[in-house]
């Protein structure tokens, strides 16, 4: 199957039934097949923060994102994988970017960006003009979480059940919700898929500073998109 042209904006109209894309593409390089050539692999291994800062910059994120939270590479992998409809899961993104696979995962992302012709130099564009310039907004802002009494009570009094349901609606393995760290990339996945404005840093602050509000926001967005 041919790759979807992700350079075209995806405009989602409010109230329109919308399904998750079929993730049927593969990474350009395997996790260990990405560890070439030698100069690039040495750069990724011995100067990992600088290497990842460059990846963040190429994907429209602040280059210092990796300094705010060491787990940001996991979320960046989720963002790239979602944008280009690559097979995988949040659990895979999590364990792939852990331990000795960290540098390999970073190089795999770089190979994919090269394959998708993502430039090394960031060019400021208007929302909707390229793959990273998202043009949509959340259906419900984070601070409006208490406006829906039913959703609010469900999250506050039965948070595990709500979390379980959201992961299921997002087409993720239900056991993934047992990993608290995957809530961050889950929000990034939903935001990337529906081209919602924001950043990886913003997703981090939302899920760790106000997880209940973030859950309600994601629940509301999935409902609005017909999922």
C-alpha cells in the first residue's frame, strides 16, 4: 500500500465521524539497522542530548524538550510514528527507547525523517501548511473539564475504568494502561492524529500536573471524533 501524503493538512470538522487511520507502514530502518554510518552512530551515542535536540527541532518541537524530561524520546517516537502511520504501539515506543536501545531509537527516528524528506532546517509555516504545523484545536480546553458532570464524576471516582476505556478507543493494548508513563505519549498520539495544536512539553505538563483533566479532555475529543 502506498504511503499517505502527510504533507497535506487533515481538517477535521466538528461532529464528523472519524476513525483512526490504519497504521500499515513500516519504519524505513529497523531498530538495529539504523545504527549506521559510524560517524552518525558515534554522534548519537556520545552526544545523545545534542542529537535528540536536533530531532526535536526537525519535528517542530523545542530543541530543549529532551532536557525537561528524559522520557521525551519515547513521546517523540510516538509522534513520528503516528504522523506517518507506522505500525507499533505505545508499549513498544516505551521499551524501545529504554536502556541500551536509546541511541538506536533516536537514529531510527532520524532515518525516518530523512526518508520523509523532513528538512534539517526548520522553516516557519502557517498552520496546515506542513506535516508539523497542526491547524486544529482541542474540542474542549483543559480547564473546561468540569463542565461535563458525567465525565467528571466518571474520571474522578473510577479513573482506572476511564483510563482503560480511553486506551481501548485509541486502539492500544489494554494492558498498556498499567504503565503510567504511557499516558503522556497517548495524549501526543491523539493530538498528532487529529492535528491538534500543542507540543510535547504541553502534553507532559497536562498529564502530570492535571491527569484527570487531561483524561476528560482526551475522552471528549475521542467522543467528538466518533470513536
